[in-house]
């Protein structure tokens, strides 16, 4: 009898675990968000002009405004969850956010973990270093220490292309990258060009310049893979703000250039 009790207890525990796992994997839908009245969107808030706090300590930036439009078209309130590069996907997978609008470059490796919307922007990632350093390509990074954002696409690409011939210092926040280069703790850094250009223009005494463009990436809204209905809605939203000119208006405001005519889609 005792043995059978243990078996029944084990079976009950297993069933409870399976039910909990099934419940946790329930797809999130647009109806769920509308019923709740809010959408929790993860955004990196230390990288102007993508996301930052304005003079009144209010959220501002390109990603912030895209997220605001998304919430507006859903008819719900936007709740911004501040992120750093390394926790974008973990926060999404553990349900701390409903989606991320956080400079998340679309890559095959990330697509194994999360679903991506069609790109809502294109972004250059550039290599920065002191003017007196001759760096024209990845091959010139051999023997140098390069600062990168932890978990970023540039970290993955540069580590692969330098093949162990350069070292990399990882930082959770972009402000840490800049300070490391200004303080000469590293030889160079790779970061979104819009952020890097502004950061070093504000510190002309450091004589830091953009050396070359590492790559151009499409950034998409990141969602959990099971949230297929919500993904369909987000893709419709991205298509619509591209078509009606709202996305172009944001490009002009934050990038001072029109939206690329050849914005990719899938």
C-alpha cells in the first residue's frame, strides 16, 4: 500500500508539473492584452536615440515611440520595462515582458529562441577607436581589446571573424563601453553607430572616431515563439506604420534621414 501511495503521489506531481508547463506555454494573444489593458514592452533605455530619458526624466527615443505606437494601435497602456542587451531574450522567455522593442537584431541563432517581426528599422553597427590607431577592417583588430555589449550581435560577429586574435571586454550597458574607451581600458569598441557618433561627438577631446561599419542589421520586435497570433498582429502593425508614413516620421525625427526605401521584410 505504501508503495502504491508513492506511485500515486509521483503521478500526481508529474501531472501537476505537466499542467503547469502547459499553462506557462499558453500563447499570449491580442485579446489577452486588450482584456488586461496594458502591454509590457522591454526597451533598452541607455542608448540614445533608441531609448533614453529626456530632460524631464520621461522615456524618449525611436524604440520608445515605436512601442508607444504599438500600444496605441492595440488600444492599451504601454508599460516600459527597462532592459540591458544581455537580458532581452531571458526577460521575454520568462514572461517578464510580453515583447521587446530593444534594438534586437534579427539573426538565425536568435530565431531559434524567439520569433521576430518584420524589421521596423535598419541600423549600422560601427567600430570606434582613437584617431591615432590605424584600423580599417576586422583584420586590424588582431591583438587589441575590443569592448562590446554582452549578448550583442557585434560580439558574436567580431569574435567569429577575429578567430581568437583579439580579446573582448563585455559590458551590460552601452555607457560602460564608452567610459572604458574614454578611460583607455580598451583599444576600441563596437556599438550602434547612431549611439557611438553622438557619444564621441560629445567628447571631442578624446579624439575618438568611427573606423568602419561592422555590419548593418535589421531590428525586429521580439516575441515568444508560441505567440503566433500576436506575431501576426505585430507584423500587420509594422506594415501599416511603414505604409502610412508614421515610421518615416520617426526616422526623420531621430535619425535625421528618411526611412530606407529598401527596408527588408519576410
